[in-house]
C-alpha cells in the first residue's frame, strides 16, 4: 500500500517535469505551452494539459506563483472549455513548491471560449491537433 501511494505521489510531482511542453503563444505577461503527448480525444471533446508561465509573480489570495499547470477539456463543436484540474507552482515551468491545487472539475461546467483570448488560442491548438 505504501509503495502504491509513493508511486502516485512521485508521478504527480514529476508530471510537469516530464511533459513535452510546446510553446503555443507568448505575450508580455505570459507564455502558454501545451503538452501534445497529453491529448485525449473523445468525439467532439479534447483533454489537454497546458502550462501558463508568468513573467512576473502573480498573487492570488496571498499565495504567490509563477506558473500554472492545468488540465483543460475543450468542446470543439461548441467552442467551450472546462478546467478539470489546476496546480500553481512557485517557480516557472511548473517547478518549485506547489502553492495550491484544485483537483475537481469546474462545478460551473463548460464556459464559452472568449474571442481573442488565451483560451481561444489553446482551444484552436487543441481542436486542430490531429
């Protein structure tokens, strides 16, 4: 039992380190990466792991982080997204101390992808990748 728990924890901690991050977009605030090896397709939906790498420290509820690793589900037909899980890290590229994590899907369900947003850039990448 201990071995199974240890294996699970080591896998979760090393997940961002082993991802094959591909830069999708960058601006003066954030670089966006996607892990093409994480793509899971099911009919009209695509699940993909993405990384938002901040150039400056971001503060949320007194917790400072430089990167977010997010599992997102995109509905390619409806142009909508839903966050499945999210982890904030103290350093860039999903490294450093884990600041906080949300491991349940967004209870609001799918939300429309906003035009000309980072979410739209990731939706286009996820839904166009074959």
